């Protein structure tokens, strides 16, 4: 099994969060779609991290991260559905 370094995880998350500010004139649905896609990738990465960690402290952090990523994805999915229904 491959172990993950917490600083590597933080670096990866910072990279994923770059560019989430909506550009002026951009369609909100497009930016929401991009955020939804990124949140799904974040959730997948968190699940992968959980599946590979072996230290107890990192397992706890991985569980927290995985649950947070899942809730973020579900929230964005609800926003996306509401936006789609509104049009």
C-alpha cells in the first residue's frame, strides 16, 4: 500500500481550488457546472486518499475530508438542479 503525505494532500487541494472565482460575464450555470465537476473529482480524490492511508491520524483526517467533499458535491448538485429547473 502507498502512504500519502498530508502536505501533498494540502498541495493537491490548493491546486484544485485555483480559479474558482467566477469571471465577469461568465454564465453562472457554466461556472456551477465546472465547480460540480471539480467537487466530484475532489470527492473521488478524498475516497482514494482514504483507501490508501494507514496511520490512524490520517485515517481520521481522510474520513473528515471524504465526508466534507461528499457534502460539497451534494450541495452543488442541488444548486445545479435548481438552476436547471429555473430556466
